[in-house]
C-alpha cells in the first residue's frame, strides 16, 4: 500500500517540511517522500519553492500554493521561511495545521526569538520538533505545546539543556503561550 494515494482512504501525509532562510538556503529540512531521490533534486525543489513564494507576504497568516503537483503551505517570520508540502490531493487545512504547529513549536523552544541565528544555535531542538510532529510522512502531533513539552523532556533526558532552559521553565513558557493563544 503506497503512503501517497489519491484515493483518500489513507491518513494525510506530509511530503516535506522545509525551514529556509531569507535567501532560500537550508536551515532545517526533512523529506518524507521519494519524489526527490537525490540531494540535487531536493535543492532544486527548495529553490523552486523559495522563488515561487518569496515575493508574497505570508507573515501574518499561512499562504497556500500549488507547485509541481505539490501543495505548499508556507509562513514567514523575520528571516526564516517555513514550508510544509503534501500531495496535490492532500487537505490544505491539515497541512496548514502542521505548518502552524511547527511554527508555534519552534517559537516556543526558541522562546519567541524566531530568527536564523537562534535557529542555527538550537538546530537540535528544531529537528526534535520535526521528529515529534511527523514520522515517515505520517502526522503524529500538531499541538505546539505538546511538541515543545516532548522536546523539553527529550532534552532533559539526554542531559542537555533546552537553550539553557529547565524543564519547568519550558513547560511554563508553553503554558504561557497556550494562555495567550486562548485569549486572542
């Protein structure tokens, strides 16, 4: 059974999650599809996605585009561009939910310092966010507070720090973010 089916009888699948800088260069990327078999193909796809979307203003809300039979949902923050791609028959709202979950989880683990320098300094945490959200293209979680909490627990278990942040501080930050999102 193929994971990317247009029949709609399978769960929604993500093909890739891309985090690029303001010049279209990789910060963190994960591919869950065999559509791009070589690194050159992946880089060409990233360049194509970036060039098609870079002129838009996707800073307040996510935007949706169709590119090479892929739905691309994207959002920008400062000098970072967040992208989630799925097959042309995937549900845009589900892909948008994945994008928003990734965006908000990254904001939580970076303590709202969502910029390229902070992202590069905490790349391990960003990849942990990706791993907690999607596994082999299957969506596991989209709630940013749950994702950030799991990342904090992984970080605490491995003896590392969550950007010099204790588990209690990370959970407090997640609760604060949740409270703010409920009030708006």
